[in-house]
């Protein structure tokens, strides 16, 4: 661990880069997956094709996807973010769609029968009731982004992956351990935080929130 | 269970501006209404025509799958008919803005469909809020409605999950009444409630109906329930209207073998069990000859059914039963003769007078 203490500010800088990359990816991913999920629920026949495509993307090995994007976007953060956003879609869309489709039909029937417009139904009923599933998807997608994000260092996107790659090349185990611990710490903290929100949302929809 | 102390006047919202009401009448007219789901071979609702007078409680009765729900859902336009028209008062509902229409028609369903993430207050307040009522008025209304359906106002802050099935159904009823609609659509609202609570809810619905004079279209497949509640009954089979009449008419003059079978017209005791003492008194009332003899000591309550009345007559050997409610108030007498005449149609029924 001596590497960590002697290079504290450098490690923190990489940690910051990693966190920033993750947040950007998360933001863009949600911006795409929320409307995409709603579309898939409203236009039923899209369900199969869209989820298959996202499934296929998810199975492309990350290193090859980064490399495939090189000729189009060059090196750096941009191709990394594009690839990570593409990966995150499967987990987000799948969970969000499950959340939306599992809202009790009787509840929606009552809402429609009482004269709530489709927008009012979405905001007041469907969104809050599907939120725990969306948050669960968000948590999984974030953890996966943090993990796969380490590989992004290979195309000069920065982040904690830098420590891992440098450590492997220079056989510096201390560096590898430092990088691994930092990534794990980020993942565990994120998991804990998102889990907290997920539980809250779950209590709210079950009518148990204090 | 508390009996409600709410006075009728408090439950209507006369002060409301009426200019934005799209519904100005409680009368419902269906003409040749037909709905054919593409996946089925025959129409779910098949050229159905009927007229419900404002303030009547009409029950749609028929076996499961006969099109009751489909017909009901066409009245608040959750389904659109393929053919035919529906009017509320003078308005063809197709010409009305659909969400406005629904906000002015109460809707209660078997699964209740309360919003699990909202308090009881928020659930009841949905339509009043859509209509832009102010908070204070909604609060008053919520308190009144809970009292009306026999729940304590402390329930307002609770969540649906914390309530029993019967209590949830009461909230469902309060929610349907929230914005004081002239018309209530109820789709098997008590079917999932246990027998004891179902009977209570039925009596309370009748009390509420008498107080508020809403037009109620009530769907059920339960013959006893239909006869307990209905001013008139519509019998449906395979999407077609088979018979429309008062309970007495349906029992005494079933349109065909299907109706006779359904209501058990071939079985005298079963027929008697469908009516309560009160309804016999009401039928007799049209004749204004209440021979009342002080000699009768055997008494019966108005809500008991006539089968019980018959067995009491047989057991006591008395000529007549004295009808006394649980507050000791006398309502008249019923005799063997009366039972006989009810079964074999010698009363001039109120419905017969209208024809
Ligand atoms: N949304 C729907 N799509 C297709 N068929 C339907 C739909 N709703 C009802 N049906 C069919 O229409 C018929 C009448 O159904 P319904 O009105 O629900 O009957 P009930 O309420 O009397 O049990 C049934 O055969 C049912 O399968
Ligand atoms: Mg039904």
C-alpha cells in the first residue's frame, strides 16, 4: 500500500476521473433508456427486437468494442463514454420495462376510469410505481460501468484503469492492488448509496414510508 | 360499524359552478350498443338497448363472460362501441371530452385499484384535485365521505395496504363518490369481500343510494346480490339483453327458460328468499289497505327475506307477522296471502303502473 500513500493525490485524481466518467455515462444512459423503455412498453412489437439488440451489444467484449470505436471517434473519453452508454442500456431498459409492465392493471384501469390523462397517469402512478425497478437497473448499470470503465484506460480515457494497466506493464503489484481497491471502494460505496434509494422507493410504493 | 350521521344536503356540492359540467343528468340511454373484440367470434355486447332513469339503481346481471364489464366500460368510454350510441341525458357521450366525462362518473371495481403509494386522503382526492377544488373543500369532503362509508377519519393518513379488503372497498366507494358525480358505475365491487362484509356493504350502498339518489349501474353475477340491491335488473346472456325489469317482474314473468333457471323461478322457496320483507311491504303499499291487527305478536325485521318470513309463519301458526325494525318501530304486517300474491303476481307493481 506504500504506492497509495506516496501517490495519494495522483490516485485521487484518477478516482475523480473514474467517478466523473461514471456519472456522465449514467446521465446519458438514463436520458436514452427512460424514453426508450416507455416506447417499448407502448409499442409492444418493439419489445423483442429492442431487447435482443441491447442483449447482443451487452455481449460484445469490452476491449473489442473500444477498439472497434477507435476509427470512428479516435482515442480518449468520448469513445469510452459511447461504449459504456451502449453497455448500460440493456440493464436499464430491461428493468425499467419490467417495472412499467408490472404496475397493477387494476390500478391503471381505475386511474383511466377516473379521468386522469395519460401524462397524469404516467407522472402520478406509473413512474413512482416503476421507480424501484428503475433504481435497481440503475444500480446494476452503474456497477457494471465502474467495472468496465477500468478497461477504458486502454484507449486513453483515464480513470482508475490507468493504475491497473501501468501496474501490469511494469509488474508493479502495489499499483495493481491500489487500483483494484480503489475501484472496489467506489463500487461498494455506489452500491450502498443506490441501494438506500431503492429501498426508500420500495417502501413508498408499498405504502410503508414514514 | 358506525351508522352514518351525515345529512343528505351536506353530501351534494350545490355551490359548484356548473358551467364546466359535461354531465347534467343522471339518465343513461343505450341504443343498439355493440362491441366486437377482433379476437372473438361473437360480439361481447350485441345490440343492447335500454334506458336507466335518473336516480335508479340498476343491476347488470348475468354469468361471467356475458359482457357486463364490456357494457359498463363503454359508458365511461374505457371502450368505444363499434355500433350504437350512448346518451347521458341529452348528450351523446361521443361528443363529450373523454376525461371530463370520466371525472363526472364515479367508477368502482372489484380489485378496487387504490393507488398503493398514496394515502387514503390522496386516493379520495384524485378527482377533486383534477377538477381543481381547493384543499379545504377537499378535506371537508374526505371527512364526510369516510363517515358516509363507515370509516373513521383517522384512516385519511393511512395507506391502502394497512386496510382490510372490506375497508379498501369502502375507500373505493368513497373515491368513486368524491366529486359528487350523478352517475356511479360499479363492477362487481363486493365480489372479493367476505360474505359478512359483503352484506354490510350492500346495506350501506342501499342507504347511500337512498340518501344521494345517484344513478347506479351495478354489475354482478350474484343473483342474491342483484335482488337485494336492484330497483331494476338487466339480464345479459352472450352479450344480448334478455330481460329488463323489476325484481318482481323478473321472478314472476321470466322471459325464457334461461332467466327462470338463473333466478330459480321454478323453486318457490328460492323465489321467496330473493325478496325481503321490506319489498313486500312496499308492494302492498300501492294498494293502501293495511289491515293491522293488534293480535299479532310474532314479529320480523324488514330486512329479513321472505323465505324466513314463511318459515316463521309456519312455525308460529300465526296468521300474520308484525314487521318491526330494530328500533322497535312498526312497519305493518304481512300475511300468508301476501306471500302467495307476490309469487303469483296479484300485486299492482310500481313498474306495472308505469306501463
Ligand atoms: N379487452 C378485451 N379483449 C378481447 N376480448 C375481451 C376483452 N374484454 C372482454 N373480452 C371478451 O368479451 C366477453 C365479455 O367479457 P366481459 O365483458 O369481461 O364479461 P363479464 O364482465 O360479464 O364477465 C368475453 O368473452 C371476454 O373474453
Ligand atoms: Mg366482468
